[in-house]
């Protein structure tokens, strides 16, 4: 078994192990931290699809994260008040069931991904980075200035939404939900990465003109990848809002886009489990350094800088060596 | 709505645009010459504002503060260029984004460490504190007119610098071809440092001037940075002229949008709804402008149309 | 035999004041290797770009097998039967030889939007890719990443990818560029065989190769077609000799 596979198992089994042991030791806070890692990792898996496989450096993934969050906030608040979300052209009522909310989060972030992707993919390289960042900021300011759903103050979700047969208010139960969603996304990512679609997408990252000249429309290909990526990150946003029982424009802020990118790059771009490792390290640093100093982000900055400058390939690159050749 | 009110808003828009231009000019120069996308440009703006607020408070002179902002931002720029950026020129954009994002964290938290989380305030100097009458019967602050003037002057200066000086020739050569500039025997690392320092000083200047109308606080740079990106997307990467026109477009669109859209919606909705809808749409106006430009000119108004080599 | 596979009608293109393609008309007949020669800067690569669709001409048409493809995208032109190789070797560097081949077959068969089965598990696709790779003599290099191939091997891989597209015409931009004499012999043989599968429009600098392989030769000078004819005619053409080859040039 090679080291990459070993590391995958270590992360994949380590996370539920930590949550399980914390449950036995009655440390609900640690369970919640593990849940946070799973959810943030999920957001990173989403970005990794666009960034790692497709080479699309999106600095606007907070949009989808936030849309997922607002799907929860809006539907749950209407469910609490027994008012419909909209009545025309068809009626949508509020909901407090996670699967129903996830569906809405998926559809909404797919539409947003389609719109932002369709415009941003008209360009490439550094333009793409700036444009995705700008659209992210647009969504942020819109959320702040639109008063119907709390504006700058955001929305509180008084009772965590429900999942059939589980009591989501119990930290471990909610961890199980989040972890299972993460596993599904990981499975999806690993299948897509070696599929015909993934092969072509991977090729666009390396040589766009070559891919066009074998008869593949790269714009459509990249747009599909971008939407898929948006959906996964949107789903993560929905879970995150439920974790915190709160959603606000800060979920849409550009720093969230940056953090999601950190998970991916700290872990190792393009590697299946890397965003989860990146998220885990991020959460641990946040807890540990956050306890040492109020200004822990200085240290985060220094570590990040060191990783970019000296440890290319992220933690996965350091531990498991260079990425295996695709497929 | 009177003519003087509209004129005042228009001037505000120009002043806002001119300030974004000071940021966008440095960014676009650095990108054009070194191929580097620098997210930490907003931090240099913040450093300029803090330096000017601190020095002005210490010396009691706004102008000492202004000088300090230029010096501090340029020094920070040179330092960052020498320590970090140099290693990034040949890297891909992803590495550049991430490394400069890391710099933002360091600068922001470092500033918070030194100055605390509370905003600082910078007073407008006595000589510039009045208002002058404008056509239509209104008054307009002298200080804001000064910002407009400084911005325009910087624009002219940059134009002159790029088209009529040796440094400018080198900058233009560097934009076209890095090897050519090597062949010309130009010391490329000095050139890069110089360009970076100029860009940094302009960002610091912008931060110091704005510091007197808004509060000086950590995180003030990034929203302006993102606006500068919008400007660059609209104007075209590497084009100072594009940055100038893009900045004015963005500044005026944003200010006039916030001013006119709620008024406009008042024709259809009740006042509260109109304000809400108007301000929500206005907050998106410049991004919609960017989207429209992208649809018709994917490489910006003045960007070089990419030619396949 | 007036049933050309590819026709160019009055193609023109300017970059600023520079006219790089000037009213070019050209026909490539079936079962031929049609060479396009010309001095450096004559506009050969720009012309290839316009045929492939990566550069849009200011005016004129490109007709492929009777269909006007002037407004079709690069990928669309490939799907309609136009296979291009690049002047600077263009393969996917991190992919193995086989993966490169599979990518080409996927493109030609329109198999892209499949998300759940491994690309290398699609039997028919992989078989076809293997056949093409064997045909250029890279069978034993199947699992080597393209980046680790020698220059000549990479050029052969590119030809394999082009043939994997089952095109109506090959558009080859200097397939010999940058390889030594021993490598060029192998590629010449491959090219010679290509004309039985589809006609070739070949841009090439090596005059030996051109006159050994080509059935027709067109000479492009300053963006204009100076002459088109059989190799022997071109060799004797006084205009060609004067303008392009120099008065006392010997083939």
C-alpha cells in the first residue's frame, strides 16, 4: 500500500475515531470540532474539483458556501414562522428537514455556479481570479443590504434542522450526518477524477488548446466542473449553517473564499482527501494558536507563506510525495 | 433633487474613482511588468493610512503624516518585494494568490497587535477644511476636491513617467518581453523593486488621504483592493489608461447608483421598500457593470486582445 | 479530380497594420500530401491557426468536405474531421502515453460527460487508443508520462493522437521541428503512410522531406500563395526560385 493511500485511511478513519473517543469521554466540544473539520473539508473538496482537477482558481467559492447557508436560514425561518418562502410562480413553503433543505441548497448553488461560471470562464488566468473574487464581493454586499433576511445581522436558526431517525441536536448524531455527506463527496470526487470527464478536465488544466483540438468543447467542460464544484461547496455551507445555527453575510465574505482555498492548498492541490487534512490542520491551529495568542492569524500567515514558498504540494506532497500520475 | 445635489454626488463619485485609481494603477503596473497578482496591495493601503494617522497624531501635522504614509508604504513594499515577491514571479498565479493572502493575514493581525482593534481618526488639515461654492448653489469640501486634484495629477505623472522617462521605457519593455529587457542590460531586479515601490507608495497615499474622511482600521484595504480588481477587469490588465477610465466609471457608477436607484424605485414602491430594493441593487451596480463589460470585451476596455502565438 | 477535402476561399487576416494572410485560396485534394512551404514569417502558422479555428480570419471561408466551417469552434472543427498537430509539441505532459491516446479517442467519439466509470476502463476506447499508439511504435512506452518521452517520441505520440481522431484531413504544423535525423526518418515513414487514411496539409521546413513526400506543394510568401503545383513544377518555377529560394538555390 502506498503512502498516499495510507494517509487517506488515516484521515478517513481518524476523524470518526476522534469524534467517537470524544463521545466516550463526554467531550461534546471536540465532537463539534470534528464536525467542523468534516464540513470545512467538504467545502474544500468542492473547490478542489474546480481548482485541483480543472486548474480553475476560484476566489469566490464563499458565494456557494453562503448560498447553502442562506438556504438553511431562509427555509428554516419560514418554517418557524409558518410563512411561505414564495407564492409565485409556484408556492414554496419553509422546511426544517435537512434533506429537503439540501436539495434547495444544491439547486441554488448550481444556478449561482452556472451564472458566475458562465461569465467568469469567458476569461482565464488572473482575470478569472479577480472576477470570481469580485462576484463573491457582490453577493456579500447584496446580503448586507437586503434587509428581508436579517441584512448585516444575519439569521438565527433556533432549532437545528432535522434528519430522519437522528437527533441532530446531539453533537455526535450531527457529526455522523456531516461525515456521511463528506464521504459521499469524497467518493464522487475520486470517481470523477479518473472518469472520462475527469481525464478531459485534468487535460484542460495542462493544455487547453490541445483538448480543444481533440474535439472537446473546453468551455462547457469547465463550466460543468465549476457547477459541480459549486454544488458541493454549497452543500457544505448548508451543513455549516446548521452547525452554528446561524447564518450571516460573513459566510459570503472573501476571507471565507481564501480559507477554503487554504484548506485545499495546505492539504495538497488535486488530492482527494487533502482538503480534509487541510481543514483539520486549520481547525487545530485555530484552537491551539488561538489559545496562545489573540493574534494567531499572524502565525497562520507565516505557516501558510512557508508552505507556499518551500513546501510545494502541501502536506500531502510532504508526506506522500508527488502526486501520482492521473488515473 | 437639485442640480447642485447631483453635482455634489457626481464629484463624490469622481473622488471615489480617483482614489480607486491610486490602488488600481499600482496593481496593474505590478501585474503588467512582473506578471504578479498581489492581494497584499490592500495591506499597503492600510499601512499608509495607519502611518499617516499615527505620525499626524504625534507631530500634529497632517502633511508629515502624508509624507510618512508614502515612506511607510514604499518601505513595506520594498521589504515585501525583497523577502517574498521575488520568489513568486516565476510561480503560477495560485501560489501568488496564496502567498499574498498569507501576507494580508500577517499585516492585518500585525497592525491589530500594534494599534489595537479600535479605529483611529485622522483630521483634515486646517487649510483644507473649508468648502467652496459649486454651481447650482451648493458647497463642496475643499479636501475632497484636493483628493480629486491629487488623483488627476498622479494620473498625468504616471503617463509622463511611462511615456517620457527611461524608467518608463524599461517598464514598457518589461511588459512586452522579459528577455528583451535582460538583453537591454537593465538590472531587472532593481526595476522590479522600483515598480513595486511606486505602486506601494500610491496605495499608501490613497490610504492616507481616505483616512481623513473615513476611519482608519484593520481590514480597510481589502474592499478597496477588490474594487481595484473590478476596475482592472473593466479597464484591461496592464493598462494605466484602462485603470484610470475604469476607476472613474466604477466610482461614479457606485456613487450615483446609491444616490439615484432608491429615488428611482420610489416611483414604484413605498419608501421603505424602495430604499431597500434600491440600495440592494446599487450595491451590485459595479459588478453588473463588470459583467456587461465581460460579455462584450472579455479582456477589458483597453486590454490587449490576446493573439495566439 | 475536383473534389477537394479542404478549400480555403480568400482568407485574409491582419494584426494591426501587418497583413499576415492575404487573400489565400487553396485546395487540398483527396489522397494527397499537400505541402505548404515558405520562408520564416510568411504566415504559415497563422494560416494553420485559421484553418484550425484558433485564429479567426478577417474575411474569407474555410470549407471542409463541402461544409462551410468558418464559424465553427476549434473543437467543432475537430469533430467535423480536422486533426491538427502543433508546431511546439502539444501533448498532455502529466498523462501517460496511453492516457493521451485515450483523451483523443474520447474526443473523437464524443465520450466526455461520463462521470462514474474510469476512463481507462472503457474497453473499446482504450483498445482504439492502443492501436494508434502501436502504429507509431510507442506500444512499449504506453505507461510512460508524456513529459518523460524524447522529443521524437512526443511528436509520434502527437501523430497517434491525430490519427485517433479518424479525421478527414490532417493539419500538421512542422511535425519534424526539433528532432534529429534518425527520428525524422521514422516520422517520414509514418507521414508517408498517412495519406492512405486521409489527406495531409503539411507545413514543413525540411525540403528533403517535402519533396520526398508531397504530391502537391504551395508556396506562401508574405501571406500570399505565390505558386501551387507538383513538386517538379515548383522546383522549376522561376518566381519561386527567385523570391523564396534565391537565384542559385539547388534542391
